[in-house]
């Protein structure tokens, strides 16, 4: 399998974490995709469909922010590419707020019209990954001039929420919004509540530490990442991945491959 990441240049780097592409993915049946707290655009470069949780979609989809793991037809994405947005970063590029796409895969044609189909055709016809990244870059840049800016408090709120130990109440106060209003705006623009994103970010910190450890001490990792105890950690890992911390560590390399699509 060949996996490539590409970093977007200005001004897309404000909104996008990276472009990604995979080729020659071996047939492995279904696969679990882990929630990342943000959205992806996913393009199947071989077949004109994407199958998730038993449902078939077109070959170019917007993958909303999922709160827990989902199941994908791994073999169907033998050759694919996509865009991994930063939390809150997809808002300028969609015809619907991310909150309306939560826990859903939506055909991009429903959001972009015929231009989504034409984009996939150009991507499939391209001969190199670099060319595909350039095509996607141009398509996304073309949508920026017409976008409606999000709430001015969200960039700072997201930055604050990523800090370990920061509560939703703390962040709401720091941006001078009532907790109710903060949750409403955040969910609309990010695709999940701030509390749920905070849980996912904590899980990401844990998974990164776990992958680095040869013989992880789950109790120590739970305490270091802010879980109440080891049982709390196990329950949260099972919710987000469908397996236990031990099972996650046994499939660490594959988890890395799938994580970006979750």
C-alpha cells in the first residue's frame, strides 16, 4: 500500500490539516474508521461509490464529523484521495454547516451540484498524486471568495479547547458567550458539541502516547491523559474504536492508516 500526505499552502492551510491519497490498498473486507472530530472529503478514484455502515454513496462524498467509529468497505477504497479539514475548517467550503452533516456521509453533488461530479472526473483522469492535489487545491480555493465567515470566537475557542484540562465552561467564559450559546454556535460550525470534541482530543492524546510506548501502562496513561481511572479509559476507547486499548495497540499501524478517514 502507498500512502501520501500533502500540506496545503496559503490560504487553505488555515482550514485544512492535509490532503491524503492511498493506492494499492489490499483487500481486507470492512474496516473501522475512528472519529477525528472533523470532516473529510473522500474521493474513490477507482469506483463511483463509497460504502459506509452498509450504505452506498457516490464516489465523492463529504464525511461529516462522527461521534463514534463507523464501518467502511475497505476494499472499495483501493485507490482514493481526500481532504482532512481542521476542526471547524470545513465551514467555508460546504453549502451546509458542518452541524447538519454530523454522523453522516453526504454525496458532494448534493452540496456542490454538478461541479462535484466534474471534480471527481478530473481527479480520476489525473496521472499523479501531485496533480490531483493541485486540482483539489484549485477547486477549494475557488470556493473561498464567496464563503460566509463563521463566528469570530470559534478559532480562539478551538485553540483553547485543545489545551488539556480546559473545560467547556472555561472556554465559553473566555469568548464571552453563555454556555448555551457557545454550544449552539460550536456544534453548528464544528459538527459536534465542544464536550464531545474535547473527549476526542483527549483520546487522540492517549492514542499518540500509546503508540509510542513499547509496553504501555494503561493506568499511568489514563492518569496522564485526564481519565478518571483505567475503566474510564477502556470504555472511551471502546466507544471510539470498537476495541480495547490492548486491541488498539496490537493493530497500531493499521489504526494509523484508518484514523485519517474517521
